[in-house]
C-alpha cells in the first residue's frame, strides 16, 4: 500500500440537530508522522477525528461532503471494517471507551470483532496490556481503576487492534503530572502514525514535531509545532495560550531526539 | 449507587458456584416458598432455617442482610394494614378487632416477601455483575437484553456520580428549597442528566463502532457447570421443593 | 408506596400469568426495537436504563410527610420509543431484582407488566394521540408527554388493583382499595408529570433530535459547503416511517395482548388456574379437618366470593384498557393514512 497515512479534502459536516461543525477541512499526514491538532473548544477537532474511521460523515449516513483517504485508499462503506482496524481512536473520556464489565473483556472487544478467538485473542490482550503496563489489572472492573489507569487501558483497547494510525482526543486531560509523563513515555515508544488533539501545548511540543491549528471548522495553520507556538499573534487570534513561564523556543522537542 | 450491586467480596462455596446455577436455584427456591399455603407455618420455619444455612455458608455479614431487608418496608406497611381493612369474620387480638383473613394475609405477605428478599440477597451478595451477566447469557436470555443489561450495570455508577455531583453543586450554591422549589430544582437537574447520559450512550456507540462492532457483542460466558456444581447449588432449593410437596401431602 | 411487588404478594397463578404477559411483551418489544437498537446501539438503551435507575432514587415530596419517585415509563417511551422503553424498564427491574435484591424474582413478571409495560404503553399512546391534536411543532411534545406521564401512574395503580382483585391473598373491599390506590397515585402522577415535563423541555431545548415521539416534527438542516454555498438537507431519518397498516396491526396486537391477558384472569378464575398455586392447597386444607373450626376456616369461602368480584372487575378493566388503547391506535393509524394519501 502507498499514499499518505491520512489525507482529507474539503470535508464538510453538520450534526443531525442542525449544528454545522466542519466547513471545508484539508490536510495530509504522512506515515510515521506525529501531529498535534490544536484549537479552541468548539473548533470541530473531535468531529474531524471521528470522520477518520468513518464513524461520522456521509459514509456513515450523516449529512456532509468531502473526501478522506486512509493509507491511499478512499473511505467507502465496504472498507469500513478495515479502516476501523487501521485507525485506532482513543476517546477523551475513558468511561466512553471502557464499556465492558472488565478490563480484559474491554481490550478483547476489538480483536474479537476482528475474528480472533481463544489463545490468539488472549495473547493479543496480554500484549496490549503489557504495552501500557496494565497487565496486572486485567480482571478489574473499569470503575475500580484510577483515572490515569483508565486512560492507559483505553489506549490498550485500541493498541490491541494493531492500528497503523493512532488518534487520541486530549490524552493528557485530567491526568496528574506522573500519569501524564507515564502516558507520554508509552506514546513516544509506539511505532505508529500519531494524530493527537490537545490543549496541552507543552505536551504537543514534547511529542509532535508538526501541528495543525483548527478554528471554526477549518484548518487555519499547519507547520512545525515550535513555530506555531512561537507565533504570538496566531495563538492569540485562536484563543490559545502558553502556560505561565513556558518558552517554546528554549525547551527540547522531538526533533532533537532525531 | 455502586456498579457492584450488593456484592460481598469474600470467598465461599456459594461465591464459587457458577452464576447460572445460582439464578436457577434462587428461582426454584422462591417458587417453592411462594406456592406454599400461608397456614403451613412449620414449612416457613424450615425455609428460614435453610436460608440461614445459605447465608452462613456464603459467609455473609448478618448486618448487611438485615439492612438490605428494608427494601420491603412499603409492603410491610401494606401487610400491617391488612388485618384492619380486610373483610370477613373478625377475631379479637389484644383488644383489637381484626379480620381473620387479614391476619393470615399479613403473615403470608411478610413471610414470603422476607424469605424471597433474603434468597435474592444471597444471590446478589455472592455474584459479581459480570458473572451475573454471563449466567443470564448462559440461561439464554436474548443477547440484546444481555447487552442492554451489561451497559446499564457498567454505567450505573457513572450516571449516579453525575447525579450526585449535580446535587452537591446545587446545595453548595446555598440551595434549600421548599416543596415546590425542590421538585423544580430536581426536575431541571434530571433533564440535564438525561442529555448527558444519552450523549454518553452515543459516544459509547461510536467507541464500539470504532473498534469494529457490527451488531454482535462478544460472549462473556466461557465454561458451564459440572453436575456436582448443579447438585451443590440446587441442594437447598430441592429441599425447599420437597417441603412444599410435603405440605400438599400432609394438607390433603 | 407499592413500587416493587415482593415474592408472595400475589398468588402463584397470578405471578405465572403476569410472567407470561411480561415475557410476551419483552419478546415483542425486542423484535420491534431490533432495528432501532442496531442503528443506535445497545449502549444507548443501557445508558437510558442507568438514567432511569438513578432517577428512581430521587424522591420528591407527595404530601402527608411521604414521598414518591419517578417511575419513568412514560418519559422513557417519549424519549426512546415505546419498544425500547419496554426493554429499558424491564432491564431496570431485572437489575433491581438480581443485583440489588429489590423486588421478588417470582414477582418480576408482575413488576414488569405494571411498571414496564402498562406505564410505557399508556404514556406513549396518549402522547402520540395528543400530538395529533396539538400544533405541529417540536414544543408540543412536552405537554403531550406530560399528560401521558400523569395518566400512566394511576392507570398502573388501577392495574395493580385489578391484579390484587384476581390474585391478592386477602379479601379487602376492592372499591376502597381502588379509590385509595388511584387517589394516591394521582398525586404521585403529578410529580411524575412535572419531572417528565422538565426533562423533555431540557431535551427539546438542547437536543430536539433525541425525542423519539416527535421525530416527525424535526426541521430540515441548512448546510454550508467549503465554498460558502448554502443548501437544505432533510435530517437523518434513522428509522424509516412504518406503513399505517403495520402500525394498526401492532396496535391491535398490543390491545389483544393486554385485553387477552386480563380477561384470561377473568374467565379462568375461579376454576381454571386454581390447580396451580397457594389457594388450592390452602382451601383444601381448610375444608379438611386440620384447621376447621379455627379462625382460618372461612378463608376459602371468602376467597371464592373474592374471585367473582375479581373476575368482573378484571373484565371491566380489560375492556377499558382495550378501548383506550384501541382508540389511540385507530386515531394514529387514520391520521397517518390521511397524511400518506
């Protein structure tokens, strides 16, 4: 297979209640890239990523237009199972993602839908839980886990499907500093294309060399994360602010690691 | 309200029994109790002994069982009214003129209701939610119903927490309403709660479809019960059936 | 107030019969709701059930120092449709019975019939009937469902009285019981109506697309494309409109189910269902010598008198329910047919 990991063209979408969220979105993400998707609340970021595996949009019977390609293949109804395996979506609220009675059931849900059974399924579940360091909690119910643990299990539920593209919706929100660092260790160790919605700008700079800035249902800027964060006028125009005392030009980013 | 129900996490023979065996056992037991005529007092004594044995075997704290019995309070009130409102021949008890059928009826409701609740407590206190779902699935409850049950149990604590937070928010803003004000405040909050819950339901469905869900939930139950487990689980219920049958034989 | 009927409250034959009605209603609803649930996912129904469960724990004052709480049948019917609502209510009752030991297992059928089927169907059909009369806009669903909720509670109380007449263990004056139950539950129904109104207004204000009972009243969407061109699109129609004939068929089936279930009691009692259950055992015991002459000896006789009254009352209720349901369905069907032609 060839072509970019994600390619989106002139994407338009309105929700069933009449609220329009996307007004023509264009961007491309190459294989292996780590890209942050920045923007104020209500910019349409979550709506956009829900299009990437055909959950929303005309392919799912919704109201909208435009074109999406994943790994060079257009998004069509008949490809949906394959696209949903390739694009793993981690939702913002882990309680939305963890819907089965136990951690093990939940991580097994995706691979079971792919047709895995028996020991093959068990191995896949174990492997994914080891990747996020949660293998000792497999038999717990989600409501017995801490928030940070739930976030990690949510990542594991997607990793168990061995995705090519990992899409995360605000992965660092509501995490305490240690849990936030543990998650970044996990994410930077993964060998996948990464698209990450975040309000946590230092996190974006730490993990992603490139950023997209979205506002009012459109992409308004696309470039190196360091450049975007350093552009004070652009930031102010789209309600983005750096944490007190944070200077994006003086901290190490992913580009230094090579 | 916790998503664990009344589960008491100790290890016992009853805890280890497969859930579907326990559900069947509960049903058989309660059916035997319900079909026993109210006047066969000795039979209810035997049922009570059997249930105490079950509670002891399951290593349940007596206090928990007693506290949980309060769920039948409204019906105790109803039962206690029966001797006063029922018609038919009267009987004099401690200076009160009571209806005979009412007295027996009150006993009937109290005895059967209490035994039924204790039996149900033994099930819910020894069976985790996941096992219960697996048991119902094994008993061939329609898959859609098992799925709805599973999501309901999973999100019970999440929705209850939302409700709880909304009440705290209301009270921390100095809310202390009279009757009408209370109802209004509660009702407004409940509306917001529904929108929240429903939107969560939508997001969960999106999350499921993102991971390849196409309309069939994976099965939960993995192994069945051995015949010795069936025998062990049904022991008390079968004894109860024997008692219920004995009542008929003696009665005739 | 009597919410969850415990084990042994009704005799075994009544429990078995209501169990059959409940199983039939749930099976029918599963079949009817199958398509919706495939579209929107079982999670939505599960979350709705969790919501109903949570809200049932919120008490509101009724009067005389007592309180009531939402049953939620009519509300759930307006929000997710009658068939999913029956499943939601049944799920709530099943969890309460199995996970929280609330409501007897042999009384599950009775509880589902009263709180899961009667409240939902009465609430929904009244809501739909009123929507045909009220102005054709989204906001009309609030008063319509409010009326549905208000009526659903006393009707459930009346159904409870009917069941008591048939399968109650003790002979108490039914007129008094019915008056007390209905009178009290009108008050509870007011609380139910207020909460239903508030919930629906909130949902209509925020997510009008979520109200099942008013889906046909939704406005078209306006879409602006990448070049700024505006176009109008019909909103998603997750559920295709059903032909009127089928709706009528469903309505008739439901009416027959309700009427059939109730008149089954009326005709079968006192001879038919007597073979099962506590009464037989007790009556024979009483007629023999064991308890003869004791204060309990007359119980069997009073039981038969009870049965005659109960048969008549059940018949009347059965006919009434059938008429109400039938009228609502006929009205619905005729309006739909008019619109189609």
